[in-house]
């Protein structure tokens, strides 16, 4: 009788664990989905479950931050990126938070984050490009041109960097170089 009871307990425990695994996988799928509301719900469930590694948790906050950014809630996005950076500071997270600051028109904070991202990965063409755009928005055309030059140096096929460098030259009044 004890053997059957122990077997039943093990089977029930195994079924419960399998159900938890499916639930976790469903939340992972939601957290990585394209729909921002589903992403927020799935990521929130994973965070509250308290079972993720530090690196995974940082990625989950990043995904949730991206969802808030997609929804236009840049303060919410910045909060999520803050949590992700606290857990795992890397250049991608600083770049994402810088982008959220830029969308809020807080160019000084955006540039600070892009600076940190470049410090962590000086070969990130995208970050130079992003910082160049923040400099344009801040009307610092020399800073923008310098960053677009570096972005072009790192990726000579980046048409957007050439275009935006032309915009910076144009706004600076240097029409010959803009062309």
C-alpha cells in the first residue's frame, strides 16, 4: 500500500512539474512575442515566478522594456532597462535605454548611455549611429558628423549613416559636403 501511495505521489508531482514547465514555456513564448501586451504579461509572469537566472532575468527585463518602448511608454521602458542593466550591464542595454531617452527628447541622458555603450563595445556601428542622431536632435552637428564618420568607418555600406551625415552637414550650412 505504501509503495502505491508513493508511486501516486510521484506521478502527481511529475504531472505538476510538467504543467509548470508548460506554463513557463508559454510565458517565455509570450515574453518573446511581437505583441507588446502579451510580451509584458509573459515577462511579468516569468519575473514573478522567481526561477530565472540573473542573465535570463536581465533579458526578460530587456524584452519587457522593448514592449513598453513599442507602446510609447518610454519612462516604463527606461525603468525596465534600469533593472536589466543592474543585473547585467552590457552595451546593448545601454543602447536601448539611450534610445528610450532619445525618444523622450532627453538627449543628454541618451548621449550618456550611448557613451557607456561605446565604452563597453567601441566597435558598435549602431551605437555611433544612434549617438549621431542624438547629436543632430541636440543641434550638435559637429558631434553628429564625427559619429557618423565613425559609423561609416565601421560599416562602409551603411546608407543611413551617409544620409544622416549629409543631414548634419546641411543643417550646419555646409551644402557642398551635404551633397
